C-alpha cells in the first residue's frame, strides 16, 4: 500500500470516528458549552440631560422588576450626556463602547449623525421607519422664565415679552431705572445656557434669530450677517457669566437668584421642576411666558443599528422603550414637568407640575405658535463658531 492510500485510509477512519462520536454525544444528551452565555442583556443608554432623571428613575424600577427576554434578564444603564457633545462623539467615532440607545434632545441631532454615517457606510445607523424607528418618549419646549417683579416692569414698558424686548432691556445704558425698575436691580441680566455645554443655549440663539428675521428657517448667510451678529452680541452681552451657567442653568438660577440673572429662555421642564425651589429661596416667584417662535424638543428613543450590538440587545432596548411609553410611566414624566408622548396620558394628570404652576404662567395647552425649523449642520457650526469668537472668550 503506497503513501497516498495510507493517507486516504486515515482520513476515512477519522471521519468515521467523528461521526460516531457525534452520534454518541447526541444519544447521551450533549455536552455543556465551554463558554457560558451572559446571564443578562445589557442596554446602555446615552441620555440628554433634561430627561436623564426621568429615564434614570424608570430604568431603576424596570431593572428591579426583572424584565426578561428569551430567558435572560434585561439590565438598563443610563449615562447623561448633552446632545451636542454626544453628536460630536458619534461623528468622530469616539462613542465607545457603542451604546445600544441614544436619547438626544431633538430628532434633528439624530438625522445629522445618521447622514454622516450614511455617507461613510452607505446605510442608515438610525432608522425613521419600522419597529426600530426613533420615537419620542416625552416632549418639552423653550419658554421664558423671568422673575415676576422683572416681568411686570418689562410688560408695563414694552408689552409682550420677546427677544426684541430682551434686547432693549439688555442694552439699556441706564439699567433697570431706565426700564422703570428700582436702581438696586442694577442692569438686566440674561440667562442663556452655555451652547458648548447644553444644546439649549444653541436653541435659544436659533429662536432669537428666527424672531430677528421673522421667519422659521435660518441660513448661514443669516448667521454671518454683520447687523445680526452685532444685535446678537449686544443680547448675549447681558449674560453675566457663561462659564458659571454650565449645563444646568435653571438650577443655578434657583440657587443664586438675581445674582445669576433676571430671566431668560429656558426649557419648560427645567423651569417647572425648579419652581418650588425658587419660591422657597426667593420672595419673588418665577413667571413662565411662552414665546411666539418656539423650539420643541422631542427626546427620541433611538436604537443603534450597527453590528456592535446584537439583535437580542436591540430587542431588549425595544422592551424598555415600550416600558417608558406605558401610561403609568408617562404619568411620572408629567410629575417631572415633561409633556407625555403617549396620547392616552393627559398633561393634567394628578401631580402635574403644569397644573400646580398655572398661576405662574404654566399652560397645559399651549396656544398656536410658530415652530422654528431644525437648523442644518452648517448653521449649527456657524453659530457655535460665532459664539466661540465673540462671547466665550470674553
């Protein structure tokens, strides 16, 4: 028998042996896997700052209830991150480890990131249709929050509160006495979140631009117009200190009162959530005023569709999304000053901050307003660049 036949004979014997061993293993009930699969399904969420307390609270309850999928317990973790910061990390591919879910402040941030990845990969990483589509979990809008005494003086002099009125107040050389207020108030101090730390600061500038041009769509040419830039610089000059405002402007306003500012355009939910603290610390309660040009945040629950997360993890994320939209959980959101995304839940639910603070201007139903259109990437970058060059360095 030559060498070739020996090799053939050995190969056949090995094959027969493998088949026989496999048959015996099956008859005996198989063998335990060498590597045990993970006992939990981890859903990691990057969450916008304004809704992080709501999502964090819901995740804690959800985890305690031991929700399972295909026999494995789902464990949700929530990490707070400003929407613009998260957008930058996504686009620089620095979001590691890759989260299962992103809940940014607004849908337009999702669309901008998805467009970047679609150009790189030729496919969507965030979907707008189907069961994995981005869906709002709650809603909030930007409104004026102004101390009542200041609001009365401005209204007596100018009428309705808007960006033009705030600009005139900001540029009054004689300070509050020129506006009709007492000398001890000093000069008007505006509160606007730092755009580099809170997407709300950028939203405020976009709303101001919309009112300045009297339209909802803002272009790069509008942002770079010298007259508008001068107007915006005068307006932002009334902010006492952007660095001290940081990411939580309303909390600072509640803590430090008039020394931080007289009022500004801020997120409705933040104003409602801090209203009691403001009334406890200061004799002058805050007044909520709704602008004509309004910016809505819809906080979409957005599932990452890349291969970095498994299909089972994506489905686990859907389980938590459905939990967030349950009526009982949405009622908790109303108690935190957020408008429900589930139409079965009313803003007037028991414990509603909207009802509690109606006397201070909070509205359960907002009258018809003009909604600002979402800005393009170029407009965002132009505004941020203008802020860095003209405001942040001062």
